[in-house]
C-alpha cells in the first residue's frame, strides 16, 4: 500500500535511512533504518511467508523504538492527528 501511494519501494527506504549522511543527526534517517527493515521483512513474510514469521515481525515492530519513543505510540499519534484513531 505504501509503495503504491508514495511510489517508493520499501527497499529504497531502507537504503535511504541507512545512508551514512544521516550519521550523528539528532533525528531522522538512521534511527528509522531498523524500522524500515522490519516493515520490509514483514511485507515479504505476509506475501510469501510463514505466518509465524510475520507474527514475530509484528511483535518486533510493537516494541521498536525511534529517537523519542515507541513506533506504536508515534503511529497512534499520527492516527489521532489524521482523525483515524481506532475505537477502543
């Protein structure tokens, strides 16, 4: 879905975030590389799978952190800002 929407394959995001130019920057790039790698692996596992591998990757993404907090918290905040918050 991401690739269709933004016309950027996950592999390119991994390469972008892994670029040495991001080193020692307080925000951005290198901190997102690990998250992008997990998402890329998840997409592969969901497509070709075993589902047990996809489940493990989902668990890893739930606890993944980036600079100022957990990725799940950042995604929840983004959902709230976009009015997409899921009902509890």
